[in-house]
C-alpha cells in the first residue's frame, strides 16, 4: 500500500516538477515570472485531445503535435506581446502574463465541448498494474516517471551539448557578456518562452491520464510555483526536486492524515523549508 502511494506521489511530483522547470527556465533567461504556465498546460492537453479525438491522429503523434503547437505559441506570444514588457517594471510583465493566461482560459471555456464534456487522454499501460515482487504499482504512474526522466535527460543534453542550449545558458548567466560574444539575446528570450510553454504542455499531457482534461486543470501551477521557489528560482534541478518533494509529501499526508489536510501539510513543510533556506535549498548550497 505504501509503495503504491509513494509511486503515485512521485508521479504527481513529476508533473509539479515539470511545471516548476518551466517557471525557472523562463525566469533565469528573462527575469520574468510567468503566471500563464497553468493555462499553457491546460491548452496543451486540450490540443492533444483535439488532435487525437477530433482529427483521429495516433496518440503519440497527437502528443508531439500538441507540444510543437505550444512551443510555437510560446514563441509567438513572446515576439508579439511579451517582448514589449522588456525594460518595464517587473510587475508589468507579471500582470501581462496573468492577463494572457486569463485570455487563453477564456478562449478555451468559450468552446462548448471543452466545458460540457469530459475528456481524458490514455497513456501506455493505463489501467494496468505492474508487479515488482510483492509491490504492485499503477502502470500509468511508471510511464509518467519514466517520461519525466527522459525529458529531463533530453533537457540536460540540450543545455550541455547544443549550441542553442549553451547560448541560452550564457544568456541566463550574463546577457551583456553573451551579447558581446555574438549571442542574440532577443532570440534566446524567444527560445526560453517557447521551451517554457512546451514543458508546461508536457506536464499537461502527463497529468491528463491521471485526471480529466478540463479548463481548471491549470490550477496545478499554484502548487508548482512554490516548488520552483523552494528550488531557488535559479536551479532547474532544484525545481524538479521541489516538485517531487511536494508530490511525495502530499501522497504520504493523504495516506496518514484526514481528508483535506494533505494540501495544508505540504505547504506547511514548504514554509518551514523556506524559513530555514530563504534563498532556496539549491541556491543556499551553492548549486
């Protein structure tokens, strides 16, 4: 029983971690906190539903198409709207992303099929249980964990070995020096917003099989943002670890504490951690 709950918590924490990664990626590159990541998560899930159920695309192709569409949307929003906030007060960019998120959610809720019907995306091994000796875990949870590990591995390789990844890292560390070395800072800002949107979409696709696809599913970002803060808002590894921490704490609290207490318990532990490590766990340790 405990192993099943722990696996469920890790799977949920993976979703939190991916959204937290999108927060941190955008913040490191642009200095902007994006409050539309939850809506991008939701929109990515609905895009996959439309491609799979509406257009009849195979599931993997629908997933890839949804992520690509969110990548393009993130780049489009940066070039058309968000770039205008460069040089403005931080509150301006924050409110701009919040307003864009409300517009995206309103656009989805304006479609009757999005609010009047229940949608769900399957994953391989969905509904099945896999036994490891005496331990039995849900197949979709293992798929979520494996997919998150592969995404993080791909992201790590991208930042370490690709020219675009190295340029984005340089821009995140020092935009002026990066510009002097020939890096297009504006181009890296576009790439950061596009990757942030794509990561949020990936989180939505992994969350969809565990919940229904509905306009309010983006509220999960309200839990992912504290996880990003716990990681220090400057560490991608810290963001993922913060998400896993939150997911596991929620799962264990739900097992041993009364119903409805798990959310308060998770946030209480987050507050304690931030009081002890005010700049975040990984920043404090020098990561």
